[in-house]
């Protein structure tokens, strides 16, 4: 582990006690200097990040999303990256919401804010979720919308959209023109490779989310699906929104 002076070590100990439990430990790990090339184990990284479907560690191999994320993390560690480098690249791909621990999530986002330039693009998506109510498995595709806005001072470039399941697709409407529809991304991309959308400072676009109940004809009950928006925002490179619904006959 990197050498720490008495003062810096004391600060880490204080962080553990102030935040408490796993949160304090996570914050202390994040505060460890990256300049010393602190190595990281597979188990530590696997336990740090969660499956977006169920919140289990990515090592649970509970679904294809977890398997893909575990594979990406393994590749970063195999490449010889240190702890902070692995975390930075992982978050750049999957977002700060990937952390299992809330304290670590907050700590890492603050780290990214301090590191980011003052003049930067900033993505804001509202609302954070939408409830579609009862959706019949025999019914047509259901559509809902969200607003995507660049609240920063530099051009925002949206480079990809992806969803958590094949039943859900998403597109972006910029200046009244709807772009291609994107689906579930298993690491191979979910839409046209050359696609991107640009929003000037203060400009907004509409995110359209489509849910097709016919994809899972045997599914009944409460459903949660997520849509991921990838951009050049250095603090929030991946932002997600959720749809909720109750699938019925």
C-alpha cells in the first residue's frame, strides 16, 4: 500500500469512524493516493460494484449484465491498472451508480467533481423515473418521455443509449428529429456505431423510452427497467432513468 504520513493516515481513520462501517471503509479506500500505484484484487473490485438488475456483486454472475461487467473489470485488473485507475475506467463505462456502497458512490463522485474542469458539459435528466401503471401483455408498445438538458458551459455529446432488457428501447429527439432506437447493450453496442447527438449549453432534447410487453408474454407482475445515457460529461458519464410498470393479462 502507498506510504501515508501520520496526518493523512489519521484523516483516513477519522473518515472510517465518521462514516461508519462499510461506508467508512469504502471512503478510506477511495482516499488512498493513486500515485503510488496501489494494486487491487479481483475480489475487491468484484465486491465494490453491483449488478444493475439486482444489486448483487458483479461476481454473482446472476445475469448477462453482471457477467459482462465482471469481464470488463477483470480485463482492467489483468492489464495491470491500480485501484483508482480501475475504478475510473469502470465508472467511465458504467457510471457512479455502479458502486454497491452509497458512501463510496458519493465519495467517488466528489473526487470526479474536483478532478473535472470548471468549464465542462453537464447532463441533467428529468424526471429520474416514470410509472407506466398497468400494462397488458396483449397491448401495444407503451411510450414515455424524459427531458435531457445540458446545464453546463461546454457542448454535451451523447454517444450512446442502452437499456437493461430486450423489451425496452430508447431514442433521442433533438431539434424535433428522432434518432435511431437503441436496445440492450451486452458490450457489443446497441445501435449505430457512428451515431452521436450534440446539445449546446442550455439546450434540451427528449428521451423516448419504449416498452414492448409482448417480448415477455409469460411475465406477470411488477417490472423495473433502466435506460442508460452515455455522454462526455466527465462527472456523470453514464446517467440512468427507470420505468416502472405492472404487467397484467
